[in-house]
C-alpha cells in the first residue's frame, strides 16, 4: 500500500510538471511567455519562487527523467533563494523591469561567479567555478533575472573535431531533440534549444560563431536572434572567434527573445567590439515589435541558399507568400555568396583566433588547464571519457597555428570580411534596395549518429552573416513530418531594429510554432 501511494505521488508530480503554466496554455501557439508571467506576478497569481519551483520540477521530470532530454547540465543551487529575494523586492518597490523574477538558462560556456561550473561541456574545466560573472550575466542579474541553470552544448561549442556529434559533451552526455528523441538538436547551443522547446524555462542564452544560435533554434522550433558582433559583450564567454562570436537570445517567440535581448545588450570595456565608435546607442528593441512591419518592406529571396530539400522549399515558398500577403515587396533570386572561398577563409580564421582566445581565457581560470596545449594533453589522458566517439583534430590543428600577425591569418581575415560583408550582404542590399534577405535557416533534424558524427541536411544561411558579423533572426516556418524548420531574416550591420520588426510581423501573421508532444 505504501509503495502504491509513493508511485501515485511520483506520477502526480510528473503529470504536474508536464503541465504548462495556465497562462501559457491559452492556445496552441505558446509564445510571449514573459509578458504573461509578468502579468501573473503583478496580479499575485504567481511568484518568482513558484516559477522557479515549476521549472525545476519540469527539469527533474522531463529532462533528467521521463523523456530524458538531457538539455540542462546543471541547476543553480541558489535559484530559489534568488527568487525569494526578488519577490521581496517586488513587494517593497515593484519590479525592476520585464525580466524581474524570470528564470533564464545559460549555455555552459558563459561564466557565472557562483556555485555553478562553467565548462563548455568539458571535464577539463570542471575543477573549479569561474571567478566572476560574464558581463552579460551581470546585466541579467541587474535586470532581475533568475539564473536557473546551465544548458548542455556541443563540447567546446563544436570546435574540437570534424567528426563531432552536435549536442554531445564529455561532461553532459547527449542532448536529445524533444520533437523526436532520436533526432539531433544541432550545435552548439543544443541544450538551450531543446530546453526552451520543452518549456524548461521561458528563455535561454545561446552563443554563435557560425550557426549555433540559429540552427538549434530552427531545429527546435524557436525564435533565435544572432546579434551584430559587438551588440552583446563576449567577456566571460569561452571563445572561439573574436571576429564572429556573439551571445544571443533563444525563445518561443520573437517578443520573448527581444525582452531577453534588451537585458543582454550593453557596452563593456573588456570587449572592444562593444565600445567601437560606430556601434549605435543602446535602445529598447521592444518598440520595433510591430505587426505591420512587412508592409512595404523589400525582401530579397536567397534562392542559392535553398534547394537542398523539396519539403523545406515548400515551406519556404509558403513563408514568402505569407510575407507578400502582409504587403512585402518580394525581390526574387538575390544571391548571397558562400562556398569554398568562404569555407577556406573561415577555417583559417577560426584556427588562429581560437588558439589566441582560448589561451587568454584559460589564464582567467584557476584549477584548470592553462593553455590549449594542456587541454590537448588532458583529452589524451582522459580519452575514455572525453573522446569515446570522436577526437580532437581541430584542437591539434589550432595548436599548430601561429600568432594573429601571421600573413596566413591576416590575408584570410581580410578576404573573409570582404567577401561576406562589402562584396556579399552589403552589395546585395545596395543593388536591390533591400530591407532584409530571407532563406531557409537550415535543414531538418537528422538522426543522431555517435559513430559517424553530424550529417547536416542542408542550408548555409548562417555563414555570410556570421563571417561578416551581421545580425540574423530565425523564426519557425512550419513542420515536415513533425520536425520543425525555420526561415531566416538576414541584415547588414546593426540592423536589428529592422530584422526584429520583420520577423515579428511574419511570426504574428503565421503563428506556426507548436510545442513538442513529449512522451509521458
């Protein structure tokens, strides 16, 4: 009898955890979570503590057990205490702003100076926590966010092996796609994508070097914003590329992503990209959430970035027609450069910049390897745990790179910037007088294969924007046999206001996101 009661209690806990909050279940489209949760807290219907308890229960029931998505690598042991403090502050003097009391997940390559680890998924960095918060974490705490935990990722943000499996790390294991558990989550912000798709938090912060915000957002049915490099600080974020790295929001709606973005942006003296004189003044990006933004906008269609899957193409055509129906002027067959010249230049840049950046970052940590050479040695020593499925040939190649003054690097850097920016995206915008370029974000989620590694199913929409350091927003475009895919809005430098408006207008006209049907 006692065991029966325990089983019934455990079943009830699982069922309650699987239920979304009442405010999020008004219709099948479950976006704009933050505004709904703020309204509930303002009315007294819920509190930050109750939100944290709710999401911790979902993480326990869905992520760690049940379907075992395995997207959260660690929960914050102080989350409830922080929530209590924020609730007390709200009662005394009201909320700080839209993020007050809202739980947020962070990709596990973003430093937190608390009791959580920051490891990039590697056991090599599991010896001790980071000394202090990344600048963006300081911004989040100041906005009143509750750091709920860290998400799993493709180890070292997918920059260790050419045969890697996205979503796998030595510390965190394999993240699974909540829409189909045998499918991949795409890298490297795989845990952030899967966790928000499964409603384990309202929003998460991901990072991107090339595709690592927009790909997992597309494959997990989310809105993702890859900002212009320099809009969000990278200090305290484990680096790959000083040229291309950025952090950005991942959410179930454009509005939620923008609310999180507002809390992330800011100039940081430790990141010179954020203090460059051409960087625009910070603004409230919520003002650009206008449902009629597509009316009269000139939208360039990058056909050369489509054509890899006729089912995805069909959804892309429907997206174009939806934009046209909202009053957009469609400019067809706009070409965005890509291919081998960009591929070769990008690889050279990343090898050089990773070695330089990771050596500088490791010097800020204690109790961990201090150089890339020491990381390579650690992986060899711990190969049974760190390299059971794939090796570290990218690490080795990066270690062979010289200083950033080397001609090979400076030449590749100049070529990449020219081809991706002035002769690529900028030229297409100027020639066609565009407000945005659209393309399918990526292909469909592939079956995870730990033997052969990733098998990307098409799409290179991220590359030019990533290499130019330009913004890129992805929004859900529909489903193929239950698997989500997205449409990308790509712009020139600092064009976030325009892209946010266009993406929001499309999203509001279509509302194509649907939550995964998680097994219970």
